[in-house]
């Protein structure tokens, strides 16, 4: 992936609170629910509904958001293209985590079954 340090830094400083409404809008437009979105986020990060609301209220950056997250061991199973890049080839660890989240939200919006999204 030909990614610049500027791009990685921009992602790190972006707040989860600023992106979350876009995630929610995307999945709801496609007939999915807020609860399903939260299930996907919880699977990836370990954050439950209460944690998520607190993180949104605190306006944490993605860097801060993922510092305390507990990613599952099978995140390596999240593959394919997102934003034109192969998520498994992204070199910056934080950018890769954010793109994992983007990919899961995308799969949810596209109607994939939850078992497949959560790599069960």
C-alpha cells in the first residue's frame, strides 16, 4: 500500500465520534440496525454499548479509541479491498485497525450474514 505518513496521521487524529454517525447512517440506509452495528464494533474492539457512548462523548481520536481496544485473535481473517486498498496489506497498524472497522461496517451494510462478518 502506498500510504503517506500524512494519511496515517490524519486517520489517527480523526475522532471516532465524527465517523460513527456515518457508519450508523450507512447501515440503517441498507436496512440494518444500530444494534447490529454495535455488535460488529463490540466484536472488533471489545467495547460494549456503554463504553461506546462514553468514547463518543469523550470525542476520542481513532488513536485513543484503539489504544484500549481488545481486537480478537482472528482479525487476520478480515481481508479484501476497502477504500481501494487490501486491508491485510496495510502497513500502519492503526490505519489497518480503522480499515478493519470500515470493512466490517461495509460488509454489514452490504447485507452479509452476521456469522460471516464476525468470522465465526
